[in-house]
C-alpha cells in the first residue's frame, strides 16, 4: 500500500530541486528501496521463501544491483531485460515468464545464473524443445482458475487471466509436464488484477498443490508472482507464513515483487504551467505527464494544510501533452480563503511514484522523458 508520507531524504531532494526546476523529475530514495529489500531478505529466512525481482518493475542498474545483492534473483520477460541485469549473476535464479518466450533460452544463462523457464502456453513448447541442454521448466497457470479477478477487471468481456494454462485443461497440462529431457519444476501463478490479499495467495497455493497431486507430479517450485504491495506491510510476514503453511515443506516457495520494491520510495516534482477556474474546479496543466512520465504510479500531491489554508479547493491536474487522457487526477487541496491553491509558475510535488514509471518513462509530442534522480 503506497504511503503518502515521503522520507526526509526525498523531502530534502524536492526542496533542493525546487530552487532551480529542471523539468519534470522523478526522485527515488535508494536507501528506502534497500531497506525494503533487506526486510524481504529477512522474510526469506524467517518464512522460508524466496523473492526474485520482477525486472520490469524498476529498470535501473542501481536497483538491479541492490536486488542482486539482497534478493534471490530476477524474473525477466526476454533477452533485452536479461541483458540489463548485472554482469555476474552466479548464485542467483533467473526465471522467465512471458506471453512471448525468447527463442534462444541458452542466452539467458550466460551470466552464471540458474534458469527456470515457465511456459505460458502450449505453443511455447517448441522453443523449450529447441534448447540444446536440458532446462528446468515450469508451467504458468491462469490465476483465475483458482481466484476471481480482483478490482481491476479487464475491460474485455472476459473474466479470466489472459496468461497461463487453465487448470481445467488437465490433458494439456499432463502433456506439458512430461516434456523430457527437460525437467518439470513446478507452477507459476501471477494474479495481476490489483488488490491482492493474503487470502488470494493461500487460494492460489492450495489450487496449485491440489493440481500437482491430481497430475501426479512433484511440485519442486511454486512461484506465486507479484502483487504483494496489496498487503499492508506490517501484515506481510503473517500473510506469507500462512501461504508457507499451505505448501509442502519440500516445495520452494517463490514470489516476484515488483511495485512493492519502490512503494513509498518515489516522489515527483512538477511545475504548474497554467491554472484556470472552470466549472467549480481549478483546471491545471503541469509539465509532468501522467501518460508518459507516470505510468503505473498513483500520484498524490503533497500539500500540507496550514493555519492560513483553511479553505479547500477541487483541482484537476493534467499533463502537458495533446492527449485528453493525460490526466493525473482530481484532488482537493488546501487553500487560503479567497486564493487559489495553485498558480502558473508554482511547483507541485507528488508522492506515490512507482519504479514502473522509470521503466516506461518516455518522451512524446516534443516533450522529453522526465529526469530521474536516484538518491544514494
Ligand atoms: C509475471 C509477473 N511477475 C511479477 C510481476 C510484478 O507484479 P507487481 O508489480 O504487481 O508486484 C508482474 C507484473 O506485471 C508480472 O507480470
């Protein structure tokens, strides 16, 4: 759950940057990210599970270095993601789970890591078969075989995950698990609809364990994917322990945190380019784009109420591009009576900025990507 308070280090960086605004900027506190990874490293020991970083969730060499030092490895989608990881991955696991499987699987082992390939669909089998040496492989299961989609349902009139093989396709699964000479290792499930609770992971785990028993295969590994930021952090140890209890002791339990790694550790700074009252609200354009700079973030303006700011005003914040949909959100900000809370030329800081925004940070429409500052 994203915290709307930011660390004193982020606050200081925002204050310093406000003295000479150099365009829309995303800030991340690497110490906060490191501290979170250290807590996960502790949980690996106390709960008996492993965390591999979803590489897509924060495309930055410094963050990858921290994950390589503190976590058990990475989950990647393809060779491009793999090649951005640290050069030496000895002692770490790299798993691959993607709707498009890389064609050369051996290239995903060249940095000394152990490799685990999860098949997302039967049509990926030829790529596994083409691998020269035997590869440890698993099968991604559709999470909706075991739990309903969460609050962020797909807009398609379809209530299943588009990823993985449905657990009801028992014949397909039986054929896939028997793919000699490659060795079946286990199942992968990622429930990516948002709002995962501890119960969701328990249900996924139980479903996978029962399915393995039905197929008569050994479940050496069970990877329950990401989405852990849906669980309030103080509840995470207990929630993970309950998942551990639902899985046989001999099964390695893996999670792939993504958004959790940077939750609460990111902020942004924007300049208000225009502010005009319209239909009872103040409509503002910022130099920070929701669509291109803040992908998968939940920006929340940081404006503390003060004694003078006794009034409240609804503001609508838009990005600088030509898109009608470049919208950061509608917020109620404190204001001094008779004055607007924002004016052109003022700076506005945000909490709730995710590492995913760094991965997707782009220019568009002549507007450059946001500057990214990683605070050591
Ligand atoms: C396969 C897989 N694992 C892990 C993650 C990370 O998810 P989250 O950022 O919700 O933790 C994702 C995100 O898309 C994913 O697709």
